[in-house]
């Protein structure tokens, strides 16, 4: 009797141990599951134009210009990007009247830092550019600044005959920050702000470059320039790549 | 949304940075005047003030009919100095076309102005006219100040009005007037 009792106890405890361990094992197995989502991402050439420059051409008397921009998606985050444009800008103040005309090219990359949801393809990006411009400046008229001019003349002495300085060039670097959002299928709108640093320029003798196409106006205080853009663009899809999202989910049981 | 806010902030900072800088600051060196200092003829290194001197451009002081006249009060328009003792005077020069033509500016230097102004008709002031000739050269300053003129090939002739002159000698320190840092001309008397 006593032996039988011990037997039963042994078997019982063994069964319980097995059950417990198998329970623990199954717990470990079913804790997480992986779920893979695949979205098709469009890669291609995006072409557009700067609307702010077009608007200024229509509404500002002293400005005519346009800019065509394009980018090409290289990888998930990196875009090859560039702009090409032409501008004519007349600056006028009390002592100078100057017209700058010329073309420019900017090339570089955009890095997308925005983690898109699902299949969206918007951008919040930082861009780097090198820019170059060839232009001419016409000094339409200028005045001789003389604080004591009123002793002899009521007005400052003015030189009205124009002088053209042609064959001017400038090279600069640019950092820009911007967004591009898909408004509807393949059609994007974007804004960006640009900070520019002038590397080199050919300035006319006894004068300076007041405005550089693409770089915008220069400042007396340094070699920096600023700019902004508002562009509309259209993506020409060339191929598609899979965007794989691996999600880990906890199982319910 | 947060990133968009940062972008808007950045844009507005860029906009605010575009301040007007087309006002010519006062400290900027622009078109200089002709600086004259008066020295003692017996002691050419020493400044000597001219008693009761009045200085005005020829034809700048006019009466109510517009005919040139002599200044009678401190407030007469066109008077640079009136009836005061001075060792120095700064003369604005006429700026004209930059075509290598010689330009002439004439100034009247009247010593002992008080003798003309007083009741006593037997004593009179001593008037000398200096004729300043020069050429202009326009130098770019900045977008706010435009160009300034400097003056080259300076020469000064003395023209006595009434036979005797109170000015004994005029010495040119330089023939190029580029700034107002130091005197360009020494007048000995």
C-alpha cells in the first residue's frame, strides 16, 4: 500500500511538471508575431516650377524671372536635385538704380528626414546645393553722395548715363530646408527656405554686385544671402520599388 | 506638426532679417570738403587764428532780390563762418561731371568783418577771394551711399579784391582730396 502510494505520487508530480513546462514553452513561442507590409514606392523624375518667381514677375515691376526645378530619387532618402533659372531685377534707392540680368544653375542633393506613414511619399528635407551664375549689371544712374551738397546745389549731383558691366560670375553654396507634399496623384507642392554663402564672385571695378541671379541680393555686412521658394511639381514615375515595413505584434494568446 | 512650426519660425526669421540697409550711415566717409588751416607767416609751424573772419562761396549770399551781397548776420544763408576767430575752415566743393574737365569753386575770405559791420566808415574789412580748381573722380562707396567724389589736381589761386591781401601765402599740403582726416591746404597770414 505504501509503495503504491509513493508510485502514484511520483507519477502525478511528473505529469504536473511536464504540464507546467510545456505550458511555459508554449508561452514563449506565442509571445510575438511578425507582420510584413509591402508598399510600392514610386521612383522617378519630379519636374516643377517656382510659383513665387512667376507671381513676382506678374505683380512686381522690378522683377522678371522663372525657375525650373527637378529632382530624381536615388534611394529611399536621397534625391538628386537641381534648379535652373533666369532673372532680371532692378534695384532702386535714393542713390543708385541698377539692373541685374542673368541665368543660374544649382545642383545638389535633398535628404528626406520624414518618416512617411503607410504608402505616403511626402518630404521634410534638408538640401545642399552648389550654385553658379553668369550675369550682367547695368548701372542705370547714380548720385554722388555729399552731405554738404546743399551749399552749392539743392540736389545731389546725378550721373544719368548708364554703364553696363557684363561677363560677371558668381559661385556659392547653399543649404535649404523645406517640405514637399503630395496634393493629389503625382502632383506635389513645396516650400523651402535657403541660406547661401558666397564662395567667389567677379565684381565690376569701382562697383559691386548688388544682386546675383539665384543668389538674390547681396548684403554689405557679409557673404551671406537668403532666399525662399514655393514650387509646384509633377512626378514622372519611372519604376517602383517595394517599401517593406516589418511590424512586430504581440499575440493575443 | 512640430516640424512645420519650426519651419514657419525659420521662415519668419529670414523675413525679419531683410531689414532696410539703404540708408547711408553717418560715419561713412563720403565726398570730402576742402580743409584749410591758417598758420602764422612768421612762424609757419604755428596755427594762428584769423580775427573776425567770414567765409562764404561767391554768389552764395544773396539779398532779397537775388543779387550777391555780403553777409550781415550769423544767420545769413550761405555763410560758413561769420565774424569769428578761427584757425580752420571746411569748404564744400562743387561736384560736376567726371570728364576730366577742370572745375572751379570760388570762396570769399573776409578778415576783420567787424570793421565792415561797425558804424565807422573809415575802417573796412579785408576781402580776399580764393579760386579753387580741381578735377573730380567718382569712387563707389556702398549700395546705401552710392558714389562719392574725390578731388584731384587741386590748385588754388589768390585773387586780391582791393590791391592788398591779408593772405601772404597758400601752401598745398596735397593735390588729392580723398578724405577729411587732415588739412589739405595751409594759408599763411
